């Protein structure tokens, strides 16, 4: 009975920790900074291009809907996450125009596999945050798969002078992954910054 109680307590502790990590990821995406940038972009587009402003608002609504729908889910299908990424990176493209490029090449065979929600989004957000984007040197993010891993990589540009890295986003992803697989997240840095995320079989 005592052993059973210990196992139950440990299980509840892990569930609680996982919920806390999910909440931290959610707070990051609903931050005032994220909303402020989006609203500022909308205010500019209304005078510049009303049709583009309307489409931007629809994409923004889709991103928030996904964030709110997935915040209690431990895992989501890769297909759903990629659909969200299309909407999310559309917002970035409108804001940065030719300074941001995205290339997604996912094998349909792994679309039903699972990953913790917002994992890819956090990595893209970090790439934008930690590089200086320009038309002359655009940031290019590539999402592809290799066997049982998703690969998210970006070219490395000049760092913003006021930006500091606390690796909060990376740590959140790593901590959530450890509940579902023994496979490790691999991070390499050369001329590109590459993160390999294990996919989890449905």
C-alpha cells in the first residue's frame, strides 16, 4: 500500500509539473509584447491595405484559437502544429516582409506523429528574437524531418545589441519532452542554428 501511495504521489507530481510547463508556454505566447506587436501591425495595415489587414486579423485569430485550444493538451499531431505555424509565420512575414523566409518540407507520413504543442513556434520566435533581420540578410527558417526527428534550423545573423538569451523557451521544450520519450533534443550551432525534436508515435 505504501509503495502504491508513493507511485501515485509521484505520478500526480509529474502531472502537476507538466501542467505548469504547459502554462509557462501559454503565458509566453499570450504575452503583452506579442499582442502589442500584432495590434501595432494591424493599425498600420488599416491605412495601408485594408484587405491585408483583414487577412492578418483572421490569421491572428487562428493563432490565438490554437494556443487556447492546445494549452491543456500534452501532445498534438504534427499536422495541427504545422497548420498553426503557417498562420503564425504569416504574421511574421507581414511584419518583416522579405526579411523573413520560411520553408516547410514535412513528409506526410509523420503528420500523425505527436509533439508537445507550441514547440516549433517557440523555436521560430527565438530565431526572430535573437537575429537582426534585413532585406540584405534575411532570416531563413527551415522545417523538415529526418527519420523520427523534426529539424528546425535557421541561418545565424547579427545579434541584436539589446537582446539577451535566458534559454527559457528551450528549457520549457526539453522539460516537457522528458515526460514522453527518452530520446534527447539535439542542438547544434555552426553557420546555422539547428534543433532536432524527436517525434512521438501516436
